[in-house]
C-alpha cells in the first residue's frame, strides 16, 4: 500500500520558519556554556511563575483589603456626620463632640466654619487608595467631599461639606484605609527565591563538574596526555559516557600497541634484507654500477624509515615539560644546511607540556622544507590565549593558495616539489601535520612577509 502525501504549502512552512528564527535568536543570545544555560532554564520559569503569582496575589490582596479598609473608614465618617446632627438637636457643646470623636476613632477630626471645599486636588496616575476611598465615601456619606492622598506623606486628608460654610476635616494615616504590609510578602518572596537559586546553583555546579571533567579528560586524551586521576563521576548518564570514553581509549591504545608491534616486525625484516644487500655490495668492490646500486639501497632504506615513521606517528613518547627555546634551536641545528641561513627569534622562556621528540621533528620538517627553496629561513614562537604558535618563514617561491591544503596529503607533489622532504618521499609536511594534530593543534600556511611561505603551527597549551 502506497501512502499519498499532500504537497507542503507555504502556510505549513511558516510556523517552522518562525521556530527556526526563534531558535537562532536563542543560540545567538544564550551563553555557550552548559552551566549558565542550565541556570537560565531553572531561573526563568521560577521568576516568571513567582512574578505571576505575586502580581495575582498582591493585586487581589490590595484590592480586597483596601476595599474593606476604605469601607470601614467611610462608615466611620458617615457615622460621625450623622452623630453631629444628633448632638446639635440635644444642644451639646461642639468641642465636646470633637474630643469624643478623636478619643474614640483617632481620625484627626476637626470642624471648619465659614469655609468651603478646596479646589480638586491633582489625581495620581494610578492610586488604588484614592479610587476605593472616594467610591466608598460617595456611597456611604453621600455629601460633597474633597480628598487628598498625596499632599502629606503617609496621611489622608478628607473634607466633607455637611452644611453651607461648615466643613468636617479628617486627617488620618493611610494605613487605616490601605494595605501597607505588602512589603513583608515581597521580602518573603524575594528571600525564598534567593534561597532556591542558591540551592540550584550548588546543585547544578556539582552536576556539571563531572561533565567538565569528562570534557577535559577527552581533550587531554586527544592530545596524547594521560589523566591518571580521572574517574567516572556524576549522574548515571555522565558515568556511562565516561566509561565509554575510557573503553575507547583502551581500544585505541591496544590498536596502537598491535600496530607498533607489527611495524617493529616489518621494520626488522626489511632492515635485515637491506643489510644483506649492503654486505653483498661490499664484496663486489668499486664501480659505477656498484655505486648506483649502493645509492639505491641507501635511498630505499631512507624511504623505508620515512614510511615507518609516518605510519607509526609519535605514539609511545610520553608528554614532558618542553622548553620552546631549546626546541627551536635544536630544530634549526638539525635542519640547517649550507644552502640556507636559519635564524631563531628569541629567547621566549616558554615551557609547556608536549612530546619533545615528535614536536622537534614536526618543526624540523617545516624548516627542511623551507631550506630547500629559500636562502633565508626564520623561525620563532610565542603563546597567546593559551595557544602555542611556532612560525617558519622563508624567502622562497611559496605555494599557490589553491594548493596549500593539498600539500599536506601523503605523497602529493607539486611541480616544484615544495611539499617533499629531503628523501623525496612526499611525506615531510604530512608527518608534520600528523604530529601537530596529535597534540590537538594544526598547521596553517600563509604568505610570508619575507616573500615566500609562512608555516604556522598552532597547539593549545
């Protein structure tokens, strides 16, 4: 049975495009590390949830509590207005009435005679107290009034016109009509959020540390360094990944040991045959044909050594503290010829961990290549941003940019044989690149300021 699918339309692709744009936005602005990303994943929902809860709770809290407090104040004002009429009917003294109200309610009550209501005070942009209290006074008292919630900090000034020229004034604290204890809730919420974040930070740090240790160990393994203290730790998934890395390292080491043993056997057998050739040639005496055969045997032995060195790589040599000055001087001495002048920029005083013999051969191969085609060769080194940079420059013909990647391929040759070593095997630059990459680095080729080629070894340290 064949399923028939409808063609995808632009409307189907639109959500995918939006999602991709959103993902690109996140990738562009989110930090690269797992630790800060994990913190953002935890902090963002918690902050949003607490903000929504705080807004909802506090808005309802302020609304309901302020409404009830304002209603209570308005009822007291209404009661005072009605009681004043009863006192006048009984002929009681006004001063005694004011004293009774203030002692009983504490509203800051006073009576103004021959007075009118002030002009309307400026209203705040948003004030829950002003809106609720004004609404309750209108509903409970039902007389013209004036209210000011901004003039005196922490106080409310209410004036009610009970008769022509008679104004009742009330000056009381805002807390009587407004829920002023919300700061306690805010402090509690912020405090709990800080505690939760502190716990999350400690927990995430402990969970991510094994991942960072695994990444560092894998990086060290890739650079040929041993990490004897590394043990699988952390969550089960991280431990499983760590054990897989260790098993992979063991398999690679066994493979290298088997290959080294096989190469040692092949090298021994071939060297034995070449030795017999040399002995047989020694008994043939001197002559033009004997000299040619002897040169062929020497060239064959040199090519055999290069092939075996390329296949063997730099395995078996342990990393050690290496002085860059000694390395550059030794490479210059080993590669120096009568045809070219080799100078070393320095001293640098840089010491780092590497395989000194392998790295010396890497630099020497580049210097030999430079000496074959230039009369002046300059080598130097420096460390910037934890990256060791060794440069080899010459004033020779250089290499066309289109072939700078190809010259590192084994047995690849140009017309000028620029990538060959002294033996002509075409493995000089290939061996150098293999050694640099075994240290976790690379070799880049540029145009030199001297007019020729500039080879730059970059190795993280």
